[in-house]
C-alpha cells in the first residue's frame, strides 16, 4: 500500500522509484525538522536498494545452477518405479516408506555450476538490454506458465489428500499420519519468532512487485497504472502462493522418508534432508494420483516452471537494479557512466556491471556450499527489509500534515509495515546469531559481506568523487590559462550516439558540472 500511495502521488518518479520518493517526500514534507535529512535518507534508500537488487539476482542464479544439477542427476526413464513400498526390514513404524528414485548420475564438479551461472546471467542480461518491451513480454510468458503450474500442482496435492490412496487417514498402520491432521492447522502459526523468521525468508517470493515503480517513466498513465500494478501483483502472488503452500503442507505425512545421518527420517525432517523436497513430494503424489510412471514426468514439468520463475525473478531484479543506479548516477551520487542508455533506453554499462556482479555472486553461492549461499541470501534480505522499512517511513513523512493525509493509509498501515520490517531484521540477526551451527556461521558471513560491500562501495565512491574534483579543477586551470570564457550547463547523459539533458523532475535532482566551451 505504501508503494502504491507514493507512486500515485509522484507519477513522475520514473526509474528513480523509492529513491525519488525519498527525495521528494523529505523535500516537500510538512515536518520541517526532517527536511535537513533529505540527502542522508535518499542515500540510505539508494544503498538499501542496491544491497537488495544487486545481490538478489546472484542468489537466484546460484539456485538455478543447483536446481539444474539436481535435474541432471535425476534423469530417469523408468516407467514403473516403486516409490512407495512396505519395508519389512525396519524396526520403526510405520513400515510404509515413500521416497523418490535415487540419483542416476554422480554430481558434476564445480565447473558445471559456474558454467550454468555464466549462461544464465548472459541470457538475462541480453533480454534486459532489449528494453522494457522485451523484458515485459518475457515476464508475461513466464508468469502465465508459473501460475498455471502452481494451480495444477495445488489441485494435485489437494486431490491426493482427499483421495488418500495410501490410506493415511485410516490409522491402520501405527505411526502413519498426516503432518497436519486437521487442515486448519496448516494456516495456524505455532510460534511468533518462528513466524517472523519464516516471513523474513519467504519475503523472497514477493520480490518484483516494487519493480513497477521503477517503470513509471515507460507507463502511459503512471498515476493510474503504477499503483494498480503494485497492488495487483501483491494480491496475485499472495493468493497463488498461499494456495500452493496450503496444498503442499496438507499432502505431507510420515509416509515421506529420507535416509539421513541418524537413520530414516520422516515428514518435515525428511524434507529438511532432501535437496528438493517439493520435487520429491511431487513425484510421489503424481505417482499415486495419476498412475505409475507419471511421477518423474510431472516433477520435471514443475521443475521447469520453477526454473522459469527463478529466471523471471532474476530478470525483474536486474532490470530494477540498473534503473535505481541510473537515477542515482543522474543525481550525481554514483559514477555517471551507469546512466548511459542504449538504443532501447536501458543503461548499457549498468546492465553489464550488474551482470558481472550477478555472475560472481551466483558462482560463489553455487560452489561455496549451503552456509555461503545462506549468507548471501541473508545479506540480500537485510537490504530488502531495510528498503521496505524506509518506504513505509517515507509514506508517513510525505503525507503527514497535508490535505491528502489519511490516518489508516498513511500512518497505521505504514507504521505496522515499518515495525514488521525492523522486527524481521532484528529476528534475522538475533535468531541467526544465537542459534549456533551453520546458521550462526552464515549470519557472521552475512555481516562480514555486508561490511565489506559497504566499505568497498564507500571507498569507491570517495575515489570517484576525488577524481572528478581533480578533473574539474584541472579543466578550470586549463581554461584560465588558455581562455577566459566558460559556462556552467546541465550535465548531459549519453543515449547511444545522441545526448539528452538529465531531468530534475524525473530523478529528483540535476547533477551539474562546469562544461568548457
């Protein structure tokens, strides 16, 4: 709601999105004592946006590489697998054991994951460089396939629970039961800390709804269309994913087993051991509901949908990342080469740099193990939550004291959102830091990565600003010694072979430099 309200108030935000919202809100706010923090707060929004959008694509590239490896290892042409058997050689009830077929191939070496990361990043970058029309068409196709698959999968799992082909509800076998005996239990939270921690992780599925705000400059009617796009995307994602979440958990039971270090584990513990528990359950459920030999095929269809969803997430995040950088570059906060546009009006060098960083993070996450991948994901999540908290605060600052101010939309809802985001940040740090084991290691690695990125970016910007000042000083000295004529004009941003003046109305400010004539 906060994004929608700000997008409706500032339809001219263009590629700046939340960065422009912060600039304009603190500039025009009726809370005069906050106006002095305009520059600091918009930099905070810019930094959070980059931490989120420039790391998240690499995280998804790593997931893509791991998932492709899983699929390659599980290629099978067995048309009648025995996925569910009664194991007479085990002492612990239930005797019924359902697990997918074992991998047919050995896992490939790290070079495979690095190659997959490179090809994925290259593909996304090429689509991104085609501009908004090419990226939007690709996203539409991906979303259609993904949502259709989610509905099909949900119906399949709910049918499995209703038909009960394994007779789980009969209680005829000791120890055989559903993970949630009553369906309403699927939707009931069991602990406050657990709910907040899960929310801080599952917020990844909502990534992309705020991308609409960075495309305001390409919309025919941004004041009408952008708020609608933000709210509709959240509604659609929320409903479809809630349906899938409910269906999968409703179908889970102690029949699902995996062999772990301490023996045979079942239900949620088995899911924790598996590299792809959703793939396992899909294979088992499809085999029972649709017939022998259908499990692997359905699993591959679902896996392809997941791959498309991951690809779409990378594309949306990368497209938004370079737009934020473009706005900050035009505003003079970061090097202006990141605002150079190609013929499709996409930041050419911004996409190239973002793709290089995405490939590096994707390779690191895919070959560094679970702890490293968790640390990278946690770092991106911290940026996500900080950005969303900042947007909620911006909404209150923007509307408070104005004639448009509405207590529910501009104070209560943003206040709840701000408290929720800050609470999830503290939960990640507290739970992650005190839980011990790999989670604690991942938390420490995430904080080290966050510190390293912040320090490196700060030093890099300081060096760029120093070089810019030296260049301007040298140009002025040269002009004073050779000619007395000079003038200051608005900085221009190259767009292919043409030039266009940076728009202060669109990006929240115009970077000025002295151009010698």
